[in-house]
């Protein structure tokens, strides 16, 4: 059974109220809901107007101001130009963008899982490299022992004292 939709009300003072938690929340907390894949809907407290997309765009806008932006000015201009085009083109672009992001996220998850399995259970590359170094040292030690034993007798002192070489 699907989880019920979590309702968030936006009040005229621009504050967001999470009805499930009975508390005001920030845009960052809404972003955390998105990251946790919580299904929610934002509505205007007075009119009941659906505002989820507007709030999500606001979160994206804030994220774009921090660090490295995902959307370049050129890309945003191209997207804006689509709004003046026919509905058919806009709809095709929406479908294309949605499918592309789904494909990207699926393959990103597969690559992350593969990398985590490759590294080790903790996912830390130094643990993996340390384990690989231990295995290599063990193999090197075994090879060295085999090499030395091939050139010496089984008695370390030999019959007359010091180790002897095999002919």
C-alpha cells in the first residue's frame, strides 16, 4: 500500500507548515523530504491552490546559488524558449527530460552499488587499498619463501653448517 501524501500548507507569511509533524518547516527540511523520497504536496493555506512545483523550483533555485550549478545560463535560456513553442514540443521535451533523468539515476545507482561492492562493505577506498596491499604482501611473501626454498636445502644448517645451494 502506498504511503499517504504528506500535506504541507503554505501560509501568507511564506511559512510552511507540515501537518503530519504539526510544526513549521524550512525549505531545507522540504528538500530533505525529497531526498528521503517522501511523497508530499504543498498547498496554499487559504485557497487550497497546489504549490508543490513552485516550492520545488524555489529549492532548485536556492541550490543553484550554492556551489556548482546544474543549469547553465545557456541551458536555462533554451528551456525558456520551449515555453513559447507549441504545446507538442514542450510536452515532448518534458517526456524526454523525465526519461533521461530516470535513465541517468538508474545507472548512477548501479554504478554506485558496483563501486561500493568493489571497494568494501564500508565503502571507503583506503580500506580496499589496504586489503589489496595485505593480499599483495602475502602473495609476495609466499613467492619469496618458495624462491628461497628452491635454492636451499630443507635443513637450514645443511650437513656441514651453513645453508647450501642446490645444484
